[in-house]
C-alpha cells in the first residue's frame, strides 16, 4: 500500500478474542479484544500516524472503542507502534478494543493516517 510516499506492507498477525489480563477498563457488558498488526515500511517517506486511528474493528453490533491496556501481551505502549516508521523498519503492535459481549467480530481494517477513504480489510 502506498500512502503519502511511504510504501507499506501491512499484515494482520492475530486477533485475540477474548483478550484476558489486559487491565483495560471495559465497563459492564463488554470484553477486551486485541488486534496485533505488523507494519513494514519500504520508504522512501516516513510513515507517522496513530494506531488507534489507523486500526478499526467492526462487529455485528454494539459500540466498539479502543481502550488502554495496562498489562499483558497487548499492553498499550507510551508511543504508538506505528509512529514515525522509517524506510526498512518493521513494527509489530497491538490495539485493544472494548467490544459488546455477544457481538461477533466481522472485519478488521487498516486505514492509513486514519483516513477512512481507502484501506485494507481482513475477516478475523
């Protein structure tokens, strides 16, 4: 995918449903779901964005929102994993979502620079 001069290879590595031990504040009636991505930049420009804007999870119903994970395999880092990726860099990171209990996962999408005009889709 070419986005503003940065050629990216974007791979959905894993969807963890439910994600246990995340420490995320979910509220009643929700579960945590972790979405792990790999982004490799082939340059020539830098890719600089926000994981919670770039990665979206769509379900069969209910509100889906990114949440802070304070522990576990998908612990939210201080800096987004897809921030300032230079040519030749390969990053792996996770975004945690609060998903309504009983909602089925339908699609995971990557929207470069959080622009919902075009993107990549995967069925989990």
